[in-house]
C-alpha cells in the first residue's frame, strides 16, 4: 500500500499526553486504519464517481480554525488522517475547476467517507448589521475550510473557487455584546449566492440535515443526538445578503425565565433575571411544568395569576417596545365573546386605568369570529384605551401547542410574529408611552395557559432578530 505523508501546517502543535508545545514534523503513515490510533479515511472521486489520484485533501477542525492536516490521495484516490482532537472537521480539496467540501463529526472512532469533487464557482455577498448599516472588516467563512473572507468597507465579501452546492456559512460578530455569531445556509450555483437564516451555531447539524440532506454531513452513529434534532424549519425568504441578529441580551429590560418559583409572603415568586423589576408574584399556588426551555409556569383559569406590582417605570417615555413569550393556550375561554389577557400592563376596567399593552386571546370582538392571539397597545393615559384600531392579530389558535410570539412596536407601526413568521402589521396612532402605574399581569382570565421565557425590551427588533430567537428556543442567554 502506498505511503502517505500527513503534515500539520503550523509550526507548533499541542501534545496532549504530556501537556506542552512541541515542533511538528512530517509523519509517514501507512494507508488504512492503525491499531493504536483512530483515523478518518476516505476516497476522493469526481462527479462520475471515478477515484482522483494525486490531489491534496485538507482537514481542519471547525472550532480550532487555525491549522490544517493535509494528505495527498494515492492511485486509488484514498486519503487518511490520524485525528487526536474530537469534534467537527471540514474536509476540502480543489482540482482545476472542481472543488470539494464535506463536514464530518469525529468522536474517536474510525470513519470511512466518500468525498466528491464538483464544479466550483466564484460567489460574493454582503453582510449587514441593521437594514441600513453594513458590517465592515467582519470575518465570513465556511467552517473548517480555506474559504474565508473579510468584509470590505461596503460590507462585501467573496469566495473564490468554492464548490457548487449548499453549505453552512458562519458570520462572526464584530461586536459580541450587541450582535450574535450565527450561520446562514448558503446555496452557490453559477456564480450566484443565496442565503437563508440566521441560525444559532449549535443547530448546525439539525439545520443542515433538514435544509440540505444531501450536503454530505457525516456523523458517528454512536453519538447521542441532542434535543435540537426536533427543530422545525419555518418558511423564510432566501436573500442575496446576510444580516446579524441582535443578541437577546442587548437592550433587554426584563426577562422572566419562569424556570423556578420561590416562596413569598403572599404567594410564589419568579424573579426577573435582569433585576429590572421586582419579579412576578403568583397567586393561587400555580405549578411549574415542562417548558420550551427547562420549566414553564402553568396558570389554571382566573384563580391562578401573576402580578409585577412595580415595574419601576420600565416603559416610561418609550417610543419602541418588543414583547416576546413562548405561549401554550391549553384551554380556551368558554364564552363566545372574550378578551382574555396572557401578559399585559393594564387595569381591569377600573376608573382611571392607564393601560399600556395586552397580549390576549380574543373572540367575538374587533371582527374576530374564531379565537386568535391579539396584541393591543395604548399610550398609558386615561383617555387612550386598548382599542381595536391599535391591535394586531394572529391566525386561528391551535390549543395545546407551544408558540413563540414576538410583538414589535417601532413608534409608528405594530407587528406580530408567530413562530418566526410575520402574521400581521398595522399603523398605530400611539407615538409614545406615558408614565403608567398599572402592574404587569400574567393571566387572571378564565382559560388555561402555559408561559415560558417572557421578555420585554424598550427597542424594536426586526424580522431577522425574531427568526433567530425562534430557533434559539429559550430566550436570552
């Protein structure tokens, strides 16, 4: 069998067994799996399935994206790497006008793969931070590959001789405190690039398996799959550009994870993880149940509800607002006409109410014949109530299903998203929220609901942010 030479293309490498750095030298290894080392081996073929000899194949760890292993295929097109570090690797190769990229998940067992050269192409795109702000000097790359670029002062990047196909494209945030690292699903064909996303990095296997089942991901069968494998892809528009989503941490005023309950003097308390408010005081002895992320609170009709007595003027003078929550309407109100609050800053019909908002279930008003989610907004004055003219509505509700609901008010319009998709938007007469002493109330209506990860922000997020948070499945980090 032909001899193969594997060389680490960096001047230093970690010798894990003795914990110090040592210079690397070329290592000759025989083809096939060794008795003492685990290996990743394979055959490189062209589009016709014919073995490709004398082609350099590279392996690069996707998280330690600083060094390459390289092997040259023998007369049978075979290559082999002895791997020490476990995790995800990218395999890549180029030959003339053809190129190859494949991701493999290596977890300490011998692996055999087939890698296929396909036609290559040159593609380009742009990266934005916001709709009108490009991202400059930002790293964009296909993980574990030589295809890496930095954006120009106009936000543009390009890949040369990248394989045609569907691949993950990472965008590394230039400002992690404000923007999240994410990946997009990139489709490259005939010099054109299209992108779909953004997605959290931890979901790369689940997303790529669903978005591009023939993209060549190889994983060890012995590795347990995490719960991300049940992720549901939603219909989202493919674009020629990418945009970074805001970090869920950025500008969050209040965040009630609803994972824990502690005993209070009058009831049970679930803290505001941001410390902005006094937390939610729950009456009626509600219980925790399984949520989207860890636990959720379950409220059984009007006898169980929560109140944030003092939100410490969180929304005073706000000209933008975002409310996010995972909602499960387990049982609808029995009456044919109702407006049943889920989360709202509102009174309950008393004189001098200073209502600000309410995410509700409605039926029999505002022209709604079948139960729908609704969000009402007002300026917080006694003269301005939660009317139908400043409200958005969902499609008909399906009971006993978790829904990610995001409602965004930008000072001129109001929009509702359900499970990452826009369902309604209207212009509003509300321009600014005044000071309101009303509490924030969870439930207190004649229906059964479950709530998880409720967040309130004093800024307006966009459709990219909403989609990312839907896939993040659990709110702020």
